[in-house]
């Protein structure tokens, strides 16, 4: 299993994805109107917004390598964002609230995992159900209205706000958080024995069990990580925006899956890498941003991202079949 974990750093997959990443940057740099793609204003927007999807994609990619999906991410984001604002409005200590919100996210992720592995229900169905469940509960609790945050923040909250939406020198703090989580999950997936369990579980669950791996626990932990990072993104977004709203996080689950696929992660489990997942998330964000700058309507942007995702699925399947044939 060791080779399976370390090979992605040097494989054709990551090399190809890196070339695609560079190609998109060059394309939009040349063809965006007035070369706005590389303007300081646009780069600042990308630096602030890209980590939201990126952080979620890190966890989604690991879950997909483990052989499962989570369609409830958007609902977890919106529900934990509402929880964050509610606790602030109730006057709970500001520096305790993020830990409570992260725990809520972990619990929601654990619930997805437990229902999936203990109930032997496909994760697609489990998380489709919880996606509608949490969004419905949120709409009932909030009345469908945005929940304001800023006017409830205490006067001494500036350091707290800066921790989620400030800058460290010229670098937005969101980039720093994305880097930290990326390094942690990279080491967990590629340098720790848990990464072996994830790849083995996604590649051949029965074979992994025969090796003594607790595949159920491995999947549950991956679901919990998805919930944890979704709750973190919810906290970061809500602090930056100044409110929570019922449709917060909508379509993040689809974008995260698309980014993971573009990053070389197999839809069938057992194949993927954290460097590829990171590049995939950046590619999706660059695509979306660049197409908007070129005046492509929203429907066209979604269609193009969908086409790119399908293309990468086909390429990944072809590459994997060729690898098996050669082996």
C-alpha cells in the first residue's frame, strides 16, 4: 500500500492536472477582457473565495477515495452557519462558539457515516436524505430569512473576526487556513497509516477487512472530517459575510465532487491524491472566475464546468484501464 500512497506525487495524473491548471491560468490571462484575470482586484477576490470550496474539497476528496459520497455538505454549511449566528445572538462566549459549531459539524458527519455503514445504505441516498432534512429544519427555524451577525458581535471581537476574514501581511487568512488543512490531510492521507486504510477501503473493502482494517470506522472518520471542515467553512463565511442565510453552501457538494474528479479522484474509490484534489479545487474556481470575467452567463458557466468534469471522468477511466492493461 505504501507505493499506492506515495506514487500520486510523481504520477502522470498530478502532472497532467498541473499542466491543465497552468493552461487555464494562461488562457484566462490572455483572453479575459483587458486582462482583468491577473488584476490585483481579481486575484484578491480569488484568494478570499477559493479557500471556501478548497477546504471542503479536501475532505470530500478523501471521502471519495474511501469509496463514499456526501451530498449534504451544503446543508451542513448552512445549518452550522445558522448555529453560529444563533449562539452569538444568545450571548455565548465568542471564542467558545467555533468549537461548538465544529462539534455540531462533526456530529452531522458522524450521523451520515453511521447511517451509511451500519444501515448498509448507499451514501448517495443517506446524504441526499440528510441534505433535505437539515435544509428543511433550518428553513423552519429561520423562517427562511437571513440571520444578522455583525450587530450582535461584541466590541472586542476584532481579533476574532481577523482570525477568519483578516490578512497576514498581504495574504488573506483564508489562504493560510486552506494551506494548513491541506498539509494536515496530505500527511494523513499519504504519510500516515490511516491513509493506507482509506485507500484499501476504497479499493477493495472486503480485501481491506481481510487485512484487519476496520473499514466501517475508516468511513465514519472520513464522514466526520467532511462535517468538521464544512462547519469550519460555515464559520469563516459567516464571519466574512456578516450573516447566515438559508441557501448558504448551496451546490458546494456538487462543485466539491467535480473538483475532486478533475483532481484525478476516482468515482469508484481507491484512487486519488491530495495534491491532485487541491489542484482540482483551484481549477474549478479559476474556471468559474475566468468564464464570468469573459461575460459567459451563469448557465453557461455551469454547463462548461459540467463538460469539463465529464471529460475528466472519461480521461481518468481511460488512464486507469490503460494502467491495468500495462500492469
